[in-house]
């Protein structure tokens, strides 16, 4: 089956409250959504997130890569129907193979991997082809559990605000919390939150690479008494041996995030014994196919997995994450599905927000399992780009200057 046309939506959905960590402050979602339409009329939606400090992509470069590199390959391809298989990687391999790989960009801001771009197209194709067959992604990725339990994330900011959010999450019944930490009073911050939520709540920390190796070792040692279950990316993206040296001295298990973007990264981290957990994010990892590949590498090495998310993801990536989180054997923590807890408005007719205790039901509908509201995409799109076969991309600048 051929894909006749595609549309790119560059979104800017305001947040209910700004989200902060050691490298960024965000007050709106800047996700890129692609809608594809097949020759039989089936429609699918995908979402990708551009983060310069993670993959090296920007919104502008991601859109350009989708329009000029990935879309021509998709337009030339004739896709086979997705057939249910005992091996999801086998079922998705033809979609992955149709998307060309391009090397890192040049210059000081070179792209590590075009994974946000790849994810948005891959998800749209999966959603479209499954809908054409009347199948759910849940049938392709059979669930290993009856529901998915999400973590709360406490943004950077004052300790007073952090404690307030921690108490709210506890009141809402959440059992897992991740605390964003940086250079300002990390130990006092964790201590205050532990005191507020008590010993029964699982705590982990995320530094987003805020420390050098010496400082990280000192901070992690000081956090030992508060029962922290994992420390996510305490130092910046570096040679795996540096993270491995920190892991040897750390009393807290190490989780790789920004150091884990590509399959080559995953293999190098495993070879160096640099971490105890992989933080897999569908957009960061380049889509479902590559996320599953990395999860298998983790399992073979005896590593645990967090299925993470990028702040500001809409219901499209949240739905994909729900299916993957329900399917993985070794998943320990799951993030995302904040929906309108964070976004002023989400893009799906169904709410994807987790309920009390962080528990969320499985999605059973066709494709990704949600119905996307086209009117919401158009309302919050800063730029809409139409892509068709053998026709130049047409830019529809709806709200003044393009912010892509």
C-alpha cells in the first residue's frame, strides 16, 4: 500500500505550569506531529520531539529532515500490510527498513541522530497501516500486565514548591517519584521530599548531566541515606568509561539517558558496564522499532528499563508509550501520560491521563488506540506543511512568522 500524502504540524500548546530542569525551562509543547494518508483512505498520526541537548535536533532541522529526506523515501515505498507475529520486530522491520538513515550533521551543533524525525514518521506509518487492517498496536505488542503504572516527576524550582508537588502526588496515590536536581541544594531538596512523602514512596533523581564526575560522586554519596532508587544521567553525555567509573563508586544505581541515544550507545554502555538502567524514550530512540531493539539489548545484559518521555508530549506519543510500557518485560519505571495535567489542551478525544495511583488502563482501539482531533492540531499549529507525491512542499503560514 502506498502513502499518498502527509501533513506536518508544528505545535505550540501552552503548559498549565512551566517545567524546569538543569538544562532547560519549558512553558509550551513544541512537538511535531505528522499525519499520513494512504491510498485506501486510512489515516495515521505520529509525533516526534526535537531536543538539541538530547539528539542534537531542533524543530526546524527535524521538519526539514522529515520533508526533504524521509518523506521522499516514504512516498516511493509500497508498504506491506502489518501482520501479527510472535516477534514485533519482524512485523515492523519493513517500515524501519523503508526509512533511510543519515549520518550526524556537521559543525559544532551536529546532530547525534535524526531520531525525533524518524519517530514521527514511523509512528504515523504504524498507526496508518494498523488502522487500514483494523488492528491495534496492542495486538502487535501483547501486554505483559493488565495496566501501566506511571511515576510523578517533580520539576526543578524551589524546595518549597517541590515539597508541595510531592505531597500532591502522594495524596493522588503515586508510588514512584522522580526528582529533578541540579547544582542548587540537591541533598536538601531530596531530604525535604523524603520527609514529606515518607519511606514508602520510591524516589529517584535526575540531574540531566548537571555535574562533573567528582561532584556527582559527592552528591550521590550524600543521597544514599534517603533511599534513592536510581540516579539518572548524573554527568553529561561522555565516553562510557567515565560513567562506568562513577558507577563503581556510586551507592545509587546509575541510569543512562542522554548518554543513550543510538544502538551504538547502548552497546558501548553495556560493554563498559556503565549503568544499571536504560532510560528509553520513543522519540529519543528513533521510534518503537529501535526502542524495542534497545530494550532487548538491556534484557540480554541484565539491565532494568525505564520507559521515559519528553516533557510536553501529546496523547500520540503517550499512547505509543502506553503500548510499549505494557509490553516490555523488564520495565521498572514509566513516565508520561500527563495530558491536560500539563497541557492546556491535548490532541485526542480520549483522555490519556493516568488515574489514582498512577494507574492507566490499556488502549484497545485501532492503530495507536486514540482518535486525534484535527481541530486541535490546527488551532495550536504554528506552521502546517503539506507534502504530496511529486509536488513541492507547500507551507501554510497560519499565524505569522514560522516558528519551526
